């Protein structure tokens, strides 16, 4: 903490003005390093005393300037005292910044957010999915619009982000943007990641999210019942496009794979599993977690049906899947033709695998979770909660236990 600081004043002869006067400079030396600053005063050389570092004589000019120089000198030791009291190390840089009133450069929110998204973009296809980048870009867009809506500014110093900022941002997402609860919470979660990055880098001293709490509401996931699934499987279509879409949708119902994962499948993803039968080995695009899925006969038949399709042969794909947009559009046609009133989308296939195909048929939750590629068992438990059949079966077991208990009591009464 100790530092040797000396102050002297001198004339800068190299900067003589038109009147032949020289500027009085202040030299502050901190542990051998020099800081030279103009005092703002000019004087003739013959009026200056090198020995005393003052103006000679007792004229009004001398008294005024010498008094000002003493005040400037006092500021040096005030700065030293301030650093000491704040327990800040007294070195050249710290002293210079404090004395000149320089602060650390401001950290603005939008450039930090933009840089974060740039890094995500660089890693798309390696560590992140394209959808992840899209979500963060949308989150950045909402953040910019909120700043203009609330504060009429295009950017903000991260130091100014507090609890009120977070709650106002959430209110904006819910009211102006009309975001549903879970959507608003996800955008705030994306924003929280940017704040965590600022905290990790030491740019923020206090976390504005400390007292903030938001809850994701559980969404009831749509899935096909056994009867609806059979209706789609057994339906005879007159057009090849609907038959193709139906087949790939059913393939997903029996493998749990999301659209992007089906699209990426090649013959290399099929190998013999621990039981000697064919399995799908695939890392999920969304989470990069491994999915190991035994091929059920229905899924195997669909693979065989399309193995010689031109797209599969020429593009090394397992199935000739269409774009996600077309798949979902044609699935709505299929739902109408089959008399299914649900809003049929490709992702319903994954939910159907988790419920109707596996959990409803007694496959343990942990096994289903592994095949779905979930990183948390709680995610899979959401599917178990919505199965009336599971509730019915569990209650039948309970009824049987009560029945057995009554019979035991009856027998005991007869004996007595």
C-alpha cells in the first residue's frame, strides 16, 4: 500500500507561447514513474524560481498563481489519502486514473450481447444448434426494443441493470410482446446468461437477479392415443407424399427422434446393440446427449421400405424426409383424413413414443429417459403424469391391496 510520491513544478521551455511565456507544469512521481500535467498557467522565465518551484516576489500575480499551485499540490496528497482509505493499491495506474478522474471504460450491454451471439454462431453445428442461435438473436432483438420502449435509449451501461430493470423487462415481454409465461421466462433466462457472463468477467459487482424468481408452468404435452396411432398406421393414402410423411412420422413415434435427428440419420447410425439386434446410435442435436434406441419392427420396416429411394441413395440418408414446414403442413392433412382433432405436428411423434408406445406398455421411466436422450429424469416424468391409463393401473393395484387387507381381517375375525 505504501508508495513514494513527490511533486514539483517546472517551466516547459519547449512550449513557449506567442508572448514568450512558458507553461508551468506539474510533475508527480509515483515510485519512480512520472506524470506530467499542465497547470494551465503561463509565466515569463525570469519570474520563475527553480529552487522554490514558485513565482518570485510578492506581486498579486505571484500570490494568486502560487496559491493555486499549492492547491494543485494538495490534490495530489488528497488522492493518495483517498486510495489508502479505499484500500486500493497505490501504484502509478491507480493514482493516475483517480487523480485525472478516469474510470474503467464503460461496459455497455448490447455489444456484450452481440459478441455472445457471435461466438454462438461460430459454434453452430459443433456445440450449439441453429435453433439456439435463433433464440438468442430473438432475445437480443427484444432487449433492444425494450430499451427503446422503456428508456428511449439504444444501449445501457451494465452497471445500471438492477432488479427493477429485470422486472420491467419481464413486464414488457408479457404485455407489449404478448409472450406466454414460459416464453417470457425463457427470454429472461437467455438475458440472465449475459448477466452471468458479466459477473464471471468481474464487470459487475452485484447480481441483479438475486431476488428475482420466475416459474416455468408445466405444459400438457399432446400425444396420440393407441387408437389414433392405429388409425394413421392403417390408413390407405392415395398420394405418395402423404404416405411418405405418414411413414416418417410413424418412424419417429417408434424411435422418439425429433425432426432434426431423423433428418440427420444415415446408415452409419444403425449398428448392432448389446442384444445382437439393430439399434439407432445418435447424439441428439438439441442437447448433444447420446440416444441409444433399439429398432422396433415397425421402424425397421419403414427403413427397409425406403432404403432404395433416390434421396437415400444419393444423399446418404436413412429416410427421404421433407422440410419441417412441409412435414407439419402435410401432417395436418393426415389428421383431417384420419378424423383426428388434434393439432398434429412432427414433435407429437416424440411425445407419443414416450407415452403410448413405451410408458403405457410398462417400459420403466429410466429406460424411456435414456432413449429420449433426456439429461434430467424430471423431464421424462412429465410424460408419466399425463397418462390416465397409468393412473388407472396404479389404482387397480391399490384396490387389490385393500381387498386383500379386508379378506385378512375377515379371516382373523372368523378365527377369533
